[in-house]
């Protein structure tokens, strides 16, 4: 009976360590209104070719 309790505690510790990063990410995501890493775009962000391609892809997928 003691082994089952030890294994259960060990499994709970492993599960806690495994899911801790996920919980931290969800916490940050909820805290910053859907921006888990904040606003990382530079305020003087200029329009680039990549932005144009992304906009064209959005337009094609919308239709």
C-alpha cells in the first residue's frame, strides 16, 4: 500500500512540473488581454513585403 501512495505522489509532482509552463503561459495570456508577450512591434514599424504578402493571403482566404 505504501508503494501506491509513493507512486501517486511522484506522479503528481511530475504532472505539476510538466504543466507549469502551460499554466504560466495561460496566466500571462489572460493578464495582458490576449497578448502573452506584450506588444513587441516597434512603434515605427514600416510596411514591408512580408506584410503585403500576409494581407494578400488574408484576402484570398476570406473569399
